[in-house]
C-alpha cells in the first residue's frame, strides 16, 4: 500500500464544490423586481425615505429596532408573494464600495432561506456603477457561501438567481457584476481548499487539482514531486516533509497575458507569487497543543489556496501582468523520520538553516520558493502565508500583517487591501532584530527571540529574495472566521485571493 491509499474518500467528493454551485447561478441586471423572485431587498438610509414596497413608516421600523444602519435588515415574510427585506445603508452620502458590499451581504444573509433574490440598488454617486455591480455580487455570493461538501443532507439553501435592480446605465452594472462573479468564484475556491479536511486534500491532491483547473483559466501548471525537489535542492520543503507519509509537491503556475484570440502579449510587468501550502501542521517534533488552533491547522495552506485561486481569475479579468507562482505544499508531521530540533537544512541557494523549532516550518518551505522566484528576476515578489501567531496577537483576526523591503510595493498591496476590504497593516522590517536569527553552526536559524515574531519571520524570508522588491503578507490571524461576519462566512475566509487579484490587475513596476 502506498501513501494515501488508505484514505476513505467518497467517489463524488470534490475539493472545489463551489464551482458547481456557482455554475448553476444566474446573475442578471434588471429594471424591476421580477414576479418570480422569492425575496427582494430595498435600501433604507438613516432618516431617509422608506420605499413604498416595505409598507411601514419610521415609527413602525423603529419599534423593531431598525434604524437604517449599514448591515441592519428587517424581513417581512410573505407566504404567497415576494418577501420584502428592508436593508440599512447608513448615511446616504457616506455610501462607499465597502459599505455597498456589506449591504449586499447583509441582505443575502437576511434572505438565507430563499433561492431567488433581488436587490434594488441604492444611489451611491461616489461609486462608479461598474464597481457597484462588482461589490454587490461579491457581497451577496460570499455571504451565502457554505462548505457542504461532506454533509449528507445540507440544510443551507443555495442561491440560484440574483437580480440587481438598476434604474440607470445597466450595462455598466452588468460589466461590474461579471467581474464580481469571477472574483467571487476565485474567493470561493480559496475557501473550499482551506475548509477541506487534510485527509481529503494532500499536497499531491492539490497538485492534481491545479493541473485539472489551471488550463481552463489560461494558467500553465507544472508539479514537482519528491524526486524532482531533491534535484532542485529544495531542502526546506523536503526537511519539513521528512516526517510525513505523503509526498510533497511544489506547484508552479504561470499566467501570461493574451489577446482575445489567445495570442501572447508583452506584459505590463512581471510578478512572482509564493504561497505557503502546509496541508496540515501538527508542529512536527515541536508538537502543537491539542486546542482549537490545532484543529484549524488544515487551513495552514491558505496562502497557497489564495494564490491558486487568484490566478484562476486573471485571464477572465484581462490582467496584463505576467504572473508566476510557486506553491510549496506538504504536511508537517512528527514521526521517526521527522526533522529534529538542531538539524540543519540546505535551501535551494545553498544557505544552511539550523532548525530550532519544527513548528516554524512555513518559512522553511517558502525560502526555497523565494529563491526560485528570485532566479526568474521578476519586477517584484509577493508571498502570502499563515506564518506567525505573533501577527494574530498583534493585529487580531480582522487584519493581516504586511512587511517588505520596498515601500512602493507595500503601498500597492495596501491599495489592493483597501479595494478588496481584505485589511492589512504594515509592520516594520526592523533589521536590528536580525541577529536573533544567528546560528552557531549554520548560516541562519529558523527562530528568533520571544518578541516581534512576525518581524523576525519576515527577516528570515528577506534573506532569500536577492534584493528584488518584495512584500510579505502574514494571514495567520485572518485565515478563518468564527462567525458569519458580513461577506466573511464562518470557517475559512479565503483571505488574500481577492487582494492578490486586485494587486495583479493594477500592478506597476515598483520604484526604488
């Protein structure tokens, strides 16, 4: 019996179940609510006029606690007609794209029992209509996301039809809604992969999935097995994999811009992405405690999931940046063959690393990828990883950390964060902490001191980018949500997929 053959996986199981759900969904932009719609949402601003369809006045809405704040809803259910949902939009003159996304998400959750819904767009003069269409679709679809792949009788109702009611320039809304569909599909794929149990999605499985779906989206996929990784000298990835019965995989993805006829175009820039793909992180010999965070370690591959998902959206969105990605995938397990504390690993570029903690494994696998990315001499490198608990402690579960060696590139990431509402906050790459990574027996160690763990982890990664403009996004805190929060559904958030899409679409060669 070879590794993995013992896994009892249903023949019908797919690690990307949202693909089928979204393929069956119809999104349309219409002039009026359709007669067959089961639930319709109507916008209500604080102190503003109440649409006649709601049939209540402010005194009656106030009696049930509805004030019109963003995210507030009140459902008037009807048995034999379209149910009506009052949807708060806040102050009418303060409505921006992020608030519109939240409004759509709140409506979609309030209408969770309905398959066919319609949302009447509020007036938002400060937001272009194509952006309105995009964020409304994102909010509705991501809010209704559920991971039901392994439930025998799911109780959640899937959306089959979403109508966006627009009174002017519907074509612009259509254009945005189409973008929103592509971006939502990517984010849902990222969530699916991170939600999938580790026994159902090994490194080899993820490689097979990438090979299957990449060509559909204009992405060239190459996978590297253990023997090939040995030839490449990827000692970081191999060292982390040493305790596992499942083989590692490096998954290389390439997106090249093309015209409508499929002819390759000269790219506007070249970007390399690196994603941490620890399919399950036990901590290795430095075993994690058996607590809820250990249970969530199936999501330690969220960086790789976000990168793969982002690349599936680029062709459909007309991205002119050439993107190469490296996903470093393995589980991190304790066994008789596992890497031990004090062992020394040799990275692709010859750097030797003393392993002082086997639970600081993400930086080991990513170091090989950063070297490979740098060898291609791209204009910039972005890596994304569930890397440190220190980032979670510093910024909580709503905001990821960003660090790097080039302020222009970091600012581009921050701009993408603002557009996608996937929030990041810059931490300092404080080089005075570099000496904490010194080793008595190797070039560098994989652990710093007790404090500033997010910074020392980034300083380790900085050793392998060869001076190329680089930014590191630490998503350890944002990889999951314990509750339904606006468009962030409970479970894996897919954080980073939408941010990376926006960054690639708007990427420019960083200045020094």
